[in-house]
C-alpha cells in the first residue's frame, strides 16, 4: 500500500509515456529537402534542384554511394511542395504530375530498394506552409493514402491551423496513421506553433502522441540561427529534456552542415550539440559535391554514437558564464551516456580562439579520474586527475567535444 502510494507520486515523474509504434528508439537520422532545396519547383530553370522524383532518386543513390547509409542516415524525406495545388475530384492528394510523373508509390519502392526509408510532409491545417492542400477535413483518406504509398515517416507541419485545436488535431491524426497498420514515424510541429505563440506545450501529451516534435523556429543557413536555437533550447531545457527518450525526441531542426552558412568549426559545434541533445540528425545539403571536411563531420562515427546512445537521455547546457570577459562566451553541454560515460561539448562563441580552465564542478563531473577521448580528433588522448583542472584551447566559434570515461 505504501509502495503504491509512493509510486502514485513518483512513478509518473520517472517514466514518460511514449507513442508505441516501435519507431525512433534512437533519434532518427536522414536527409530532408527543406533547408537546401526549399520550395524549388521550376524544373526547367533548376532541373537538378527542383523538388521532384529525380532529386529524391539522385539523393537516395548518393546516400548509399557516399557512405551515409552505412553511417546510419536511413530516412530520405520530401518536405513541402510535392503536391498539385488541387486535390483530385474524389478529394485525394495528387503529387505534382510534372515533377512526380510516376507517383509516390513508385518512388517509395525505389527508395526502399536502396535500403532506405521514405518520408513525406503534410500539414495539420487547411494548407501547407507553402499553400498546397493540407490535411484538415481529409485526414482519414490522407492517412490511408500515405499507408498505401508505404511511407515510413511523416512530418506534419502546423501552418493554416488553429493553434488552440492542435492538442486535439495532432493526436487524432496520429491515431489515423496508427490505424493504417503501417508503422509511420510521426513528426509533429505542434509544440513549435504553441511555444512561438507564448503557450508552454504539454510535453506529456506531445510525447504520448509523436515520435519527434519541433520546438522552435526553422533553422536557417547561418551561424546565428544555430546559436539562437541553442540558446532557446538551453534556456528551456528543464521543460524539454525530461520528455526525450527512446521513441520520442525534441527536434531542434535540420543540420545546416555542408551548406554555405557554417564554417567547418561551426559545423562541428552543431554536430556536437545536436548529439548532446539526442536530436534527430537530418542533413539538408547537396551530397554530390560536399567538401571533405564537412563530410567527415557528418560521418564521424564516434560523434554519431553519442547521438544514438542507447540510454536515450537528452543532455543539458550545464555551465554558462555569468562573467564578463574571456569566459563570457563559453558554454559547457553535458550528456550522460550508457555505461557511465559522459559526452561534454565546450563551445566558444567568441570570434577568436580562447584558452580556458574548468574545474570538475563546473563540468558537473564527479570528482574522479577520467580518460578523455577527443571525438573529432581521436588521436588526441588525455586524462584528468580528480584534483586537477582541465585546460582547453578552443577555436573561434568552435567546440572541443570529448567523451569522459571513468578510470575505475
Ligand atoms: C498502434 O498503436 C498500438 C497501441 O499503442 C501499438 O501497439 C501498435 O504497434 C501501433 N501500430 C502502428 C502500426 O503504429
Ligand atoms: C497534459 O497531458 C496529459 C496527458 O495527455 C494530461 O494527463 C494532463 O492533464 C495534461 N496537463 C495539462 C496541464 O493540461
Ligand atoms: C582549479 O581551479 C580552481 C578555480 O579556479 C582553483 O581554485 C584550483 O586551485 C585549481 N586547481 C588546480 C590543481 O590547479
């Protein structure tokens, strides 16, 4: 009786109820069209870049041939702008006839034949964000259509929808996806539309109904956007992090890495922090002519292993200086990993390199001895004694990303 009473008080706090479709047991990894290709629909002017079956097939081939699938990037997802502007006479969704002449089932078959999973995009409102026909009023048929096309992932945006109705509309559509019998990873934008309307989302409900969910604005192709996103996540982490776990994850949006907006050092920062955050790793970049330095970051197995860690605990920003001067632009992010290890990212937001010394307590590390593995430069091994401090040299707008392994 006493145990039961204790459980009523505490067990609810300890376990987050999750959407039970067996998917996203680790954060999903893949490629999504939006950041790089947006709503490019003029295939005459931009034959290689327009949202089309040609693009998806070409990228699917590259995901395999360039080693991304082997590293874990398994989803390829078409974002907005794949639809005709009008539904069919029967009210069904029609993929753009010129850009997807063979239809979505054939494209799904092609993607599956490559060993990849296929994702698509819709919107819970009357229109998608780019003005194509949305789900509202057509949910049941559309869920069946996605099931018949054999998709594996659906990103559902929230433009042209009533924000107050989202906490009903998203779960309802999720039940329709479930009823198709096909496991479809469900990506929701419901918290984002609430948070940016000054409503704190009910993440208990979100995690019960969605595999991943966007919390914050679309990420853009620049460093400031990455920083702004990190700042918001850090400032709101107490509300967000407890709801991440196997099957359900916060989604700070795509990896900008490999595009024009980030330097190599800034790209390392995003890869490190997204791994600390147990965030979906969704590239959105031209894979054909990627600079090797960016490709190495995206394919870094040690960093991906942090992101995919089985414990499934979202890391936290554990230290941020309140001081002026050299330490003011520094942050420490910390994620607990399975087996007692920890991943720590030391971010320097200054536009110049910096040298800095941290204590165990600032790093939120128990006062013990550790072996330290540099995740971007595995040849750099060092150790930290329990009574010593750690001195780091961090590049301008860069990161040192370490795995700390306790010496028993
Ligand atoms: C549907 O939901 C039930 C109950 O949560 C779950 O057991 C089942 O695996 C789900 N099926 C699909 C296809 O998502
Ligand atoms: C949040 O959602 C959960 C699960 O659906 C529900 O039990 C709870 O009452 C909601 N909390 C609030 C404050 O609405
Ligand atoms: C570590 O840093 C703290 C804070 O700056 C300092 O008090 C302490 O003496 C340092 N310890 C060592 C071994 O340098």
